[in-house]
C-alpha cells in the first residue's frame, strides 16, 4: 500500500477484446380443447436452442456449444377447481468452462489496457485442455495422469449432459365457506441424468456417470375474506430442487461422479399476508411477512443453505378509473429482509481485503500479507448473507397529462450492507432516481424517453449473490444515461 489512488469509474475490468455473444431460438405452442362445459384439456409445448461464447482476456472462458431444451406439459382442468397433469422436460447441454484461473486481482486499473490481458502460464496450460488453437478449457472431471494420487488438472463446469424429467402434478381449490378458500397442490418429478466429459486428456477414458432420483413439492394456501374490503391469506410451500451448472447442465465432480447433493436442495416458504381495498376507493394497501429457506450454489459448485425472514408492504393510489383517462398514480413500497446462512458453510475467493496488502503501511491499512486470491472456506454459521441490503424502499409515480402525453419516475433506496462475509467492506446507503416521458401518437405507435440515474449517483453493486468476490470486487453502476425507444403494435 502506497496511498489513495483515484480511478475513473468508467475504468473497469472489461476489455474491448472480450467476447460475449449468444444466439437463441424459442418456439412455443399452446393447444386448448374443451371436452365439455366443465372440462378443458390444455397442452403446452416449448423448445429452446442456445449457443453462447464468452471469452475474456483475463483467461475466463464459458462456451455453450449446444443447449437444447424441450418441454411438453398437458393439463386437464375440471370445473375450474381442479387441475391434474403430466410434464416431460428434456435438457441436453454441451458446454466448456474455465473460470479457476480467471485473473482479476493482478490487474492494475491505473495502468494501460494491456494490464487487463493476462495470458495463461505454461503450468496452467499443462493443467487444461486445448479446445481449439490458443483456447484452453477445463476437462469435465479430474484425472491423475502421473499416478501420484493427486489430480493433475484444473476443473470448472465443462460437461456433456442430458437429463430427462417426468413430472406428475395435481392442484385443487376448495371453497369451505363463502369467505374461506383453500388451495392445495402436489408434484413429483423423476429425473434420469447422464453426464460425461466431452474433452478428456489424450489417452484417457472419458469420465461418465448416470443418476436418477425423485424430487417432490407440496403447497397449501388459504384465503379468508374477513369483509368485502379486507382479505387475509397464508401460504406454505416445500420442495426439492436441482442445483445445475451453465444452461441447466449437470457436471461431474473430481471423482467423475454426479453429486447426489445437487438433487437434494431443499426449499421452503411460509408466508402470511393481508390486503385492504376499501369499496369505492381508488387505493389499496397490502403487507406480508415471510420465512424462506433455499439453496445458494457457490462458485466452486458446492451449495450453502440460506434462510431469509422479512416483511414487505405497499400502498397504491390511482386518481384515474380508466387506462387512458387523464390522472395520476403512485405506489409506495418498503421491505425488511434478514438473510443469513442457515447453519451452513460459506466461501470467498479471498478471506478479507486486508489479505491483499502487507503490513508495511499500518497508517493506511494493517495488511495481513496472506495474499489474494486466497480461497477461504468459512465454517458453518448463521452469519448475515453478504451482498443483500436489509432495508429497501421505493416510490413509483406516473401522470397521464393528456391522452397523448404521460410522464413518470421511480425513486429507490437501499440501506448500507456488507459485501464480504467478515463485513469488512460495505456498500453505503444508496438511492437511484429514474425519469420517463411518453407520447402516444395513436393506439399503435408511441415513443418514450427514459433517463436513468437522473441525479448521477456513484452507486455500486455486488458481482455475484453470496459474495464470492466480496472482498476484492464490486461493480460501479452506470452514470446518468438516456434511452429513446419507439413502439409499434400491429
């Protein structure tokens, strides 16, 4: 450490030579057939094709060669109260990844652009596979070539996987009284997955594995209309889910196996809410408290349990009764979120900011000299989850001046929150103001201008949820900027 250095906010880790392109095709079809007055059959079919290539000059690579997703869902609706159905989903992914040597920390942003271009060393190349000339990626599993009992390769998320998911589900709504309604639903899915290494080292048999499992979900909700104006509701939901890699693919671990824990992530949600909408009034208010448990996939492929408890509320008012009627509207909202690890482990690329520096200038920072990046695994705890603000508030308003002209804006606020696990770095209190104006020429043609971050705040955001880079990296939000858009409907 030698002192404070001012860096222009437009100077970031991105490089003009970085590549990030994608092509996708989406097809969707819906068939609805009335069997009689009380029964309707609905079939939905969906297909997506995706190919993507991301290659950065700091040695990060993520390539999706081919990703095909097909889904067919058939539902039978009975008396508008009951739904039963079956579902088939097929996901086929071929992808190549290399993020373990991603070199962000050695970059000096005060220097020339060439500082952001960090090629692989010969030792790193020896631990990777050359996908095409000059482009190196990880194999799809770990291999011990020299027989010393230690893996010789750098692993990431490279995979060639296919999954078949068969699901059955049912939902029923029961009116207990004129005021009280209960809805329950269940679902079970059978997964059959195979994965293999698409690019093993030369002369080595490619690692491969298969896995199958049942995953279930159950939900129960109730709504009670205390009065025509006042409604209470409660919801309970529990499910199993999968933890996937890029494009929904399934990866092999270092032992060449599909980790069963990726099919055992448990989620739950318990929620209580109330809504008050006075008859004849042009406003309503609602509030909800919730308790949620979910799984957070870490950068190394592991999963951490996260528990979130919170409160949300909003108030909405509109002076106009019609969509195109002159008048104004406003919505105020606020939330409190207590997100923390659920007696679960956590990980970071570097333990704390002080690890980046030595202790030669204690007047600036008492550095530890441990170094960075320095992967750090924290023991199981209930520590606050980094990267999520506890308090958020917003105000959204609009005014239709005439049938042609309307203006609006939104103001959001977030309380300061930690970026890293040990809470040594914080993003301060922030606010953002966005403004917009729209002119409607007719029912088909309209033009709109948006001004984002109108007060030009120097705001920041985390790189990833869960704060893996929280001790070293943060994103500068964009300065004031505008967008003009024209919309034509036909």
